[in-house]
């Protein structure tokens, strides 16, 4: 026992724990060579870039020449919707299903992990022979079996959690947009350069490899820019925007809802610098496709994941990120496919994130699995300018904090003509009582200026009945529908497993606050003795650490001047297990920053 403990202690004391074993995909990876008549696909999605953060949308300050040019070469959907916050949009995008079916119902504290049995676009295209790669932000689970490499992506370069600068950052990589620590196929590595540049560089190198191997590819490039924090942005671009008048008085205010009050011009300059950097990378991407003679046979899609983080120019719309008014959930949606989709052709039919998967499958001539229940529709006929039979439908968007959504809380229901919503507030999950519904005629009032709920109660009642059926349907997709998927420990796919506050179930204090605590819901793939290391900010005083794992509760002393402590040879049965750890200093308890679990 001493030999085992000593060897494990040496391992746990290493300066940085990377993944010991690279994971393999849960599904087979196709190796069939590409064929000329199947298109390649590049899907780009930015983070917190609002509807108005483009020159061609009327922003008088932002320089986005490459995205502006893409808009002129692309077909588009005028009324395209996403979720008010990021992880749910990503779940819908990957599965073609409403996020309430997928367990990815929020953005943190265990609510942003997607059910691993969901079928992703990467899995379907991989099985059809496509090479699949992701470069950037996943935000649907950091641990096996929920990582992108477990969900159909054979090439994966991602950061952890919902963004760089969050509790999921690896030690030494805290908040580093420049020279970040990222995870390439599960292996932790430090990279040189600015994060957005790195994602595009690696994606283009990988696309070139696919070209040389004559394989069709699906490249997913979801940037974490222009999401905060904003301390680290491209310096030259920041200097430019700091010289501009970024006040709200310099924003077009001709129609719709004005952008009023003071703004933080320094933060706005940093956001604009990050957006222009994305645009520059889009320009490099298009140039590379031309250089590789891939432009004509490659579909390029661009969208954003939600509205802007904070009120700024949004073409007269109401709201911002987190809201269910238009500015919170409207996204541009451009599809460039030379020779197939007519440039500048636009459809006014309502569409959403759930439609991307079926659209791409039809474009790639890949059938969806027969057992797969999709919520979305293929938009390809509309993008091609055809006149398909297109029955009206209603798209539903709902956003909440909390472990379970509340009926009527913070939702929007959008048909072609009408939009019913209840803007009860993202994060205000204590909502009870009578809802104050709003109803807008979106054909006559696209900027939501005239609430018709009192004038058209019959439309409100009809759309509420439809919403109630939808809410019941998505809430009963599976047993324990809103329970989090379990992180697996004791597997060959990932060992050790790094647990962070991103994925714990929060039980004390503010979710990411210094004095918060929570527990992790795990699945032990094999019985045996597990070792656990707790990591925390260096302490100046003595403290106590307690670990509760399965049926065992263990305690130890924390010495002054230390920032970690370990527990060894904890017996764990195979199956579901809860892990909670508590640190106590000067009579006050809190959780660790991160925990490493090493299997038997």
C-alpha cells in the first residue's frame, strides 16, 4: 500500500496534470475518401457578437469588410433565431433539437453538459465519411463522455468551460487569450498567439490536410471572442477603436428602440477590436480556400450564438444577451455556396439554430438516422430560392437559471406573423404568479414597438396553448429530463479527470464566488481505490479539508503556505457516486477551485 501511495503522491504532485490518455471517439470515425459532388462544410459562430456588430447592418464604426463581403456572396435567412445565452444555442446547433431535450439547459454549474447519447452533426457526418474538426469553444461538457472528441469530432482544439477566464481554466492559463493553454485531442498544451488566430490557423492547416487526403471535411469554428473578459485583446486594433467616438450618441437612432445612457467606451473598444480580429480571420479563411481551390465546393456558414453582452447598436431592436426580445435572440445567418445558393438571395421565413443540422445533412446528401427525432427543418430549399410547401410553424425559445425551467418563465414563441413572449428575466427563476405577456405582429412591427396582448387575447390564448404543449413535450423527452449527465471516472478515455466549478451542482454561496461550494455527480466505470487532489488558492493559515465520496468521509489538515492537498486509496464501488469536498479556514467553509480524480 505504501508503494502505491507514494507513487500516486508523486504523480499528483506534478506541476500540471494533463490528460494521461487521449480519448477515442464513442463512435466509429469514417475513412471513406471524399467525392467531388459532396460539399465541404465550414461553420463559424462567434460568441456575444450581436446582430448590429457588422458594417453591413448599419454599424457606423465597426470595420467588418470580410463579413460584409460574405453577406453579398451568400444566401441568408432574414428571421433567424438563437438562444439568449450560449451553451443552449450550441446544443441546438449540434443536435437539431431543442436544448431542453439535451440536458444542456443553462451555461454553468452542471447545466451546460449535453447528454452523451444525443446524436451530433459531427457523429452523423463522420459516419458518412467526413473528417470532422472543432476549433474553439465547445461548452457542452469538459469531461468524458461529453467532450467534442467523444461526440464525433476526430480533431479537437478547444478551451474548457464557457470561456477563457472562468474557473475551468487550467493552472497557468487563467484568463490568457494570448498564449493560451488549450486542449488538443484531450492533451493540454500551451499555444503561441491570440486565441482567435490560433483557432483559424489550426482549422486552415487541418483543412489543408483533408484536401491532401482527398477527404470531405466538416470544420466547426466557434470562437470565444468577443466574449469577456476584455483585458487581453489585439493591441493595434484596440488603439484604433480607442481613437473613435464610441458613445451612444454616435449610434444610429432613426428607428426602433434607442440606445441611451452612458456606455463604457473602453470595454466597447475592446469588444470591437475582438470583432474586427474575427473579421480579419474570416478574410484569411476565404483567401486560403481560394488558394486551395476549395471555394466552389465548400459551404461556409456564419452566425452568432446570442445577442450582445450589454446594450449597444442592434439596428433598432429591443434588448440584449439574456433577453427574449429580438436583440437577444436574432442572429445573422449567411450561407455561402457558389453555384448552388444565389448571392444576396434572402428568405423571410422564420428559422433557428435547430434547422442547421437538417440543412447541412440535406446539402451533404447524408440521411439522418431513422430513429432520430429532429425539431428543425432543412432550410436548403428556401436558401436555393425554391418554392417548397412550407407550412407555418412556431419556434420556441426559453432561457432560465436554475436546475429546472419554469412554465411561462422567460420564453418567446415566434410564428411567421406573431411573437408571444414573457420577459420575466434571465436569472430570475423565482418567478411565480401571473405572467405579463407581450404580443407583437412581427410582419407589421418587427421592432416590437406595439404590444397587442390586450387587443388580441385570442391570439395570446392560442399561442399559449401551443407553448404549453411544447413545454410538456420537451420536458418529457427522457426520465429525469433535467438531471445532469454524469462525468465518468475510472476509464481509459480520461484519467485523471479534472473537475471544476463549471460542472459542479452548486449548493452554497454564489456559484463561482470565493466562498461557494458544490458537488459533482459522477459515474465510476470500475470499482477500486481512487485518489483525489484538491486545488485552491494558496493559504496563509492552517485549515481542514473534508471529502465525501460515495459512502466514505475523510478529513485531513491543510498546512499554511500550501495550495493543494490529496486523499489516497478511497474505495469506490462501480456505478453512480457523488463527490463533495469542503475546505474550512478560520471557521468558514468553501469548496476547492478544481479537483483531480485518478482512477484505480
